[in-house]
């Protein structure tokens, strides 16, 4: 198999796009959790 052959029927471009979507979602979740922890440390109540 060559380096850029389809995996699971997806092209390299499609795999990269899907991976970026997952990374963006994970970053959002991590940022929300970090904000929640920092607000708790600072004594800021969430609405």
C-alpha cells in the first residue's frame, strides 16, 4: 500500500478534514473545562 492510498475508503484530504474537526471539538471541550476550573479558583459563579 502506498502512503496516500485510501484508508477506510477515505482520501487523504477527507481524513485530514475529519481529523481537524475532531481536534477543534476537543480543543473547545478542553477550553470550556479550563475556564470552568479557573472560574472556580477565582470564586466566580457560573450563571
